[in-house]
C-alpha cells in the first residue's frame, strides 16, 4: 500500500468539489481529487441539467397544445419519451465530457477510486493512503429513504431512475411537494401521464409563502393533475398490478392508484462508508456539521455542497467550494464566510417560482418589521400578450429605508427576471432604486416597478 501526500485532497468531483479544487490549484496548492465515478457530478448526471433538458420538451408540447389560443390552427402534439430521453442523454454526454476533461487536467491529480478516512490525517483510496494539509468533502447526496408502510414492498422510482424511463407510464403517483417532485410531476402530466401529486403540508413548496405556491397548484389542476395537499398518508398496497395509496384528504379516506410511484421526498448527504467517525468529523442527523467557513469539527477538514445540507443549490455549492478552497490555502489571512442574505432558489415549473432573500413567513417567524407589496401578471400588459398570466411579483423591504430584503416572482421567465433583483439586493439597494432603473416597455421586467411603487408610497 503506497502513501502519497498532497496539499489539498478533495473528495468528490461534482460542482462543489471541482470549484474547491480549482480554487486551491489557482492558489498554488498541490491538489488531488478523489472520485469513484461516474465522473460528472449530480448536477450534470442526475440533477439540474438532465431535468431541464426534458422539461423543455414538455414546455414546447404544452405551447403547441395552445395553438388555437393564439389564432393558429390547432394541433394535437404527442410525446415520444424515448426520443426525449435520447436528446437529454446527448446533451448530458457533452456536459459530462467537458467536466471530465476539467477533472483530468494535468494540474490536478485525479484518483478514480473509493475514499475512506482512516484517521483525521489519512484517507484510504484504493490501495493508497493519502495524507494532506487539508481535506474537502464534497460527495453530494442520494435519494432519502422514507419509511412509509408498504412503499418498499410495492416498489417505486426516485428522481435518479425516472430520468432514464423511456416508456411513458399511463399513470403516476408523485410523493413530495418540493422542486424535484413538482418539475417531474408537471413534465409527465404534460406528456400524457395521469398524475396524482400527494403532499403532506397544506400547500406545495411548503418552506415558502403560501401565495407563491397557489398559482402553481392552480396551473397544475388546469392541466389535469390531481393535487392532494394536506394529506395524511397511511400505507401502500398493490392491487391488480397497480400501486394504491391509502390516505386521508380533506377529512375523507381516499385510495388513488397508479402504474408507478415517483418517490421525490428529498435527498440526504452521501456519506455512508466514508469513515467520518474515524476522521473525528461531527455528524448530526446524517448531516456533516460545518461552520460559516465550511470547516467541520476538524479544523483542517471542510465539507461543501449537499453533504452539509445548508442549502442544496448548485450555485451555493460552488460558492461553498470556492470558499473552502480559499480558506484551506490561506490559513494566515481572514477567512471567507458564507453570507445567506442572497439565498436564491428557482423551481422550474410553469409558472416558474423564483425566491430571493427573506420570505414573508421568515420575517414573521423572526419578528422582523417589513413592508410587502404584490402585483399580478394577470394585470400586466406584456404577460397578457404572451398569454402567461399565472402568478405575481412580490417584494419585501425594510419599513424605514426601503432596502429590498426579499424578492419573489411566480410567473413567466421568473428565473431570469429574479437576477435584476439579486443585483439590487447585492448592493443593498432600495425599492426607490428599482423605480430609478430604466425598464423598457413593453417587457416582463417592467412589472417589477409596480410593487416597488406601492412600497415607496408606504415608506415611513
């Protein structure tokens, strides 16, 4: 068994791991990456990119189905799921090949093998033992197992497997109300699968404000999806080849059935078998505990991305990786720390949901004074011309200064529009600034000025 020393060893070559490795290398550190494969990372192989590739197909299909609304001869589009998946795989191969080329750059030492800590200073990789001045853990996440009676027995697919499904199911039960569950539920509904969405909380996207979730629920129901919120799920059984959910909804016992089940009830850190106990790294509820500098309980071991479960978003994982890479290579300088003020999240449903900064729910929970204003897309000229009238823009500001502390958009191109608000918040701008920034007419972006104007009238 050979030994090898590096300045920095990064375990995991996904978005966070590659960002950490690149930052460490640019600082002049001898940097190694350990990844047992498949190389590419969750975002490219099983997350953001493949899901957005297939969502585009269902978006086009939905718009084609609305042809008559725009004065065009009606069409009856039909989906070829195998062809949709083949397009997705072509794109993913291209994305993955580029990431693999980056990981195999001669500026790194790449070990394609399993990693296990032997101690806080030693990492077993295949038949080698690696030592390092610092380790950065970025092993991502895996689907979370949820012990619902009968679910394991009847069988289900997770978001990992369903992205490879090539034959359209006639019916599907989707468990969950988060981004992954909603995006995939709408995709299958739009290509012709009868979808039943089951959510325990009283509304989908339950971490956020209710008024941001309701337009999405309305759209889902308009498209033919059965959305059951506020449910108590009891058990699953199998009858005549169908999976049956036994639940209570609105005070009534119901038993929806489907050909397959998509279990999209979240993910958990991928740390099984990593030997974190031998490394002396503290873990709480299967999550690696880190501070604002991304350090674990061992000061020379960092954890970034999904393994610390602080925010399971790719751009934040990249920020964390860059931060850990910097802090690991600059011990004598002030450490970089995470700033959660600009937390940004986008759910790519139709309508799109984009949230930034504080929600109204968070302000109320923290007893933080705020002002809020909302303006609907149904009353906005450009949105009406586009036929995209679901949703609204909601702004939250400080009552005295008008500084923007929260911005939320549900509606067309929300994932793009939110970035103007992110820029304003980055510079601690106010709702008055939003009124001073030129907004071309007619554009979707000019809707932002309407709730800003309402808030300016309320300022103390």
